[in-house]
C-alpha cells in the first residue's frame, strides 16, 4: 500500500503554517517583517487539510476495495479515539493557562471577518452551554462565538466529516464521472460565500456560519475523497507523467496562494468570504495532488512520518504553549523577581499586561512546540488512543493502530 510520505510532509507543513498564522500576529513588531502578508491566509491551510483528510481516509479505509475496512463501528472508534484525547487535553491546557490571565471563563470571542478579537461576557447558563459544546466538539454549531481553544473549531468540523465518511465515501468512490463531481462540489461550496457577499452578511452569526459551519465546509472533504478515487483509478497520471508538469502545478498553487495573501492583506472585505471558502479550492486540490506524488528519500521517510503523525497534536496544543510563552516573556520583562510575582500575583499580572514582548525567542517557540507536539503525540496521545481502542475493539485494533496516523 502506498504510504504517501509526501502527504505526511504536507500535513506537517500545513500545521506549522497554522501555528505561525495563529501566533505571529500577537507581536506588534510583525508589521515590520518582510513578506508578512504570506502569513495571513490561514484559510488556505485549513481547507487544504480538509481535502487532504478526505484523500487519506479514503486511501486507508478503502484502498482498492469497495467496502469500508473494519466496518463502521471500528471506523468511528478509531477516529474518535484519535480526535477527542488531543482535543480534551489541549482544552484543559488552555483553561489552566487562563487561570493566570485577566480574561474570565465567561468571556467568549465574537466571530468577525477581519479576525479582530472582540469579547463579550455571557451569563452563567450561556457560559455553561458553550463549555459543554466546546468539550463535545460541537461549538461550531453555535456560530456566534469562537472556540475556547481557537484552532479546535477545525477539529469540530473534522468530527462531522468523520461521522459522514462511512456513508458518503463508498458512493463517491463508485461514482462514474468523478471530474463532474469535483466541479459540482466546487460550485456548491462557492454558493454560500457568494450569496453572503452579495447580501453583505457580515454579522458574527453570518461569519460563523459561512466560515466554520461543518455542513458548508463538507464539499472540501468530499472533494478529497473523489480525488483519491481518481488517483486509484490512474486518472491523474497525466499530471504525474513528467517532473515539469508537477513543478508547473506546484507553481500554480503557489501563485494562487500569493494572490490570496495579497487580497487578504489589502483587498476589500467582499473578497474575504470567497478567499476563505471556495475560490482557492482548485489550487488546494493541485497541492494535494502534487504532494501525493512527491518522492521522499527513504532516509527521511521515518522522520517525515513522525512529523506528519504529530500534525494534529501540533495544531491542538500550539495555542496554550504560546500563551504560556507570552506570559513568561511579559513577566520576565517587568523587572520583578519570580518570588515577588508569586507573592504579588495579581499586581504582577496587571503590570505585565501592557508589556510588548520581544520576537527574539519566536524561533525557539516554533522549534520547541514542534518537538513538544511529537512527544505529546507519541508518549501521551498515542498510548491513550491505543488503550481506548483496545478496550472498545479488543486486540485486533492494535496491529493497525499506527496505520492511519493522526489525521
């Protein structure tokens, strides 16, 4: 079975990009960095990851067969045992970090199209409802508020994709005209953001529905499944026939990315829905196709697989790690000793709030978080995942526990 090591490289790269996207803008100095506009297109990475997820799951659970390997129950157990431990541990970490912050547990970010952070204070009942939704990975169905752990909205969307996979994948893989399906899904995906743009729907609820509703994002996942169907039928061989074609395809994807970054940074607000949802789908499909064919030297295959397997963990834990880093840097910058801060905690936190942290340690944050994510995945998430699978599926699941990785 093709291991698609190139796709391991891609999903790790997408996770690192999203880590930068969520963190670098927290430094006021970021505006002076060259080509910083290229860090503004988080939607491209997320959409590519959704397409990639559909492709890989179709490969692992169907391959050349027509039936779901292991059955529906085994699929759900394996997918949810991979998703929920990562999510719940990351959520706890975010909440622990928040204890040392100035924002209360009853304050939630309100969705906006320009990614500005506006918070509202909710009542006790509303706060409780949103906490439960966040714990169960259902928070995206309440479109007004952002997630407690911001990146976890994507995990909630993946949950919906997983629930739909056993029912839609067999039909899509058997479909006769898959190229037509790709076009249909692209058009369907473009309709909601197109209508919202024409109607000027920019309220928090509208932004949450258009950009994060799992049902509206489903075409991306379905396109990944159809794309694998084309791959296994050998109908993508035209692209793979020469290296020049692969390079040209990669340049098309890169050019689309750069154009989107410019529009996201300097374009009008009416371009943002389409950039975030749908307009870049052809480039994202091409990107997955190119990396599916990427040849990784065997001596690097092992580390590429480890990094790829850690992508979901990296995506989930980078925010709490960054919040800790920022708090530590600010506390160190106020000129007070740790002992003084321990005995004057509230005063220390209030004093550090307005400190502008240096970017000198940012590369260390990126490297350290990648290392932490690898060990987090291998030493904590994977054993916990395998324990859950062993309890629910028995020993038969252990042989294939590592096959699916961390999608």
